[in-house]
């Protein structure tokens, strides 16, 4: 990566061991800033282990444009809670990344392989995902699924009732306003529990009052009231993901996820791998 003049920004998106990898080349100018930001946010909507950005071949018209990585990292800290990791080999690239606020929020690795290992060495997490058919009783199945997963991960936790209500509202929203089959994903990371529902409609969700024929009857306003944070993000598929984050009490005991006990819901555990220390530039 180097500063200087130039034209064009080229981004290749790939995957490596559960991480989304963006290889960025060309020149990042003012016009390319929102494009790169939005693409990184879209890559996070699938809730990968990390969003890894290879910046060795990137040029910037001004160093302040590198703040895009810090901005996205702060956004993702709310949801889905995945890190933004940069890959840069040359000393010239690292000198540029030494400047705040990038160095405050983003770790830098010398290779994609080491970044992947670093992501796997992050905080323990559990996740469960299920796609729901558009059938009578779909919302009830979603509620039952959330209740079962919460009781398994966090037995006796008072968050269960709120999580069930939030999931019900998000699933009902998909059934009412789209022709999609809702995909429900639950995740427990650090002290936060998140509920995310994706569909194929590009129309973003917004707060509105319930009623008016809405089958859930409570509206997105309920989600906003129960959640610590919520939002609607475009997805790489062209649809969207509507998500909500609920905080759990700090003293809760979290049980290890055992997939064989919850197989009917399609629950999987993300494997852990050995970590590799990262280089943080200050």
C-alpha cells in the first residue's frame, strides 16, 4: 500500500476458513470511500469469523481515507461483533497504518494465513442457524428454536423472553413483507446475544408502529425497545439482514454448545483453532 495519485479501486472478495477476505488494489479516493465501506459492511452481514482486508496494493490520495477501516471496525463492534483485520507485508504499508485511529481499532497481520489464525484465537462464540419454510406455524417454530438454544447456552437466563419476542417480530416481518424464507441466526459472543434474520428483499427495515394488518402486531418499535442495538444491513446476496443485540448479565454461566443435542435445529459450533499473535501498530 502506498500514498499517491492514481485512478480506480479494485476489490476482489473471497473466503478463507470462515473469514471473508477482500483484496483491495488501486487508488482509494473520496469517491471510493463509501464503496469500500459499504462492501466491507456487506461482507460482515454473513457473520464470518472476521473481515480480512489485504491492503498491500492499495494507494490512497490522502492518509485520512484509511479511517474507513476504523469506521467499519467500530460499526461491526455492535453487530455482528466480528473483527476487521488488515494484511500488510511491507514496512511502508505498516508505517501508514501506524497512525490513529486505524491502529486503535484494527490489528495488522503479515499474511492472510496468520490473520485467519488470529481470528480463530478470538473470544469464544457459539452460533446456530436455521432456514424456516413459509408454512403455518413458522413463527412458532422460530420461537421454539430460540427458546431451546437460549436455555441450552444460558440456562435460567432472563434474556430468553426478550430474545423470543425479538426473533418472533423479525421473522413475522419477513413473512409479512417479503416472499422469502427467513433465515434465523443466533449468536453468543462475549457478553452479547444477537438475533439476526435475513431475507432476499433489498428493502431495508425501519422503525414503525405495529398494527395495520401486521401479523406480529408489535412492530419494529418493540425490537428497538428491547435491544441494546439493532439495525438493517444489505447482504452480499442482494437481500438484507435485520439484527438485534441483547446484553446478558455478566455473571451468567454459559454452557458449551453440544451440537448432537440440538440437531433438529441445524445448530453448528464454530471450531476453535490455535492462535497467532498479531502486530498492533501504535
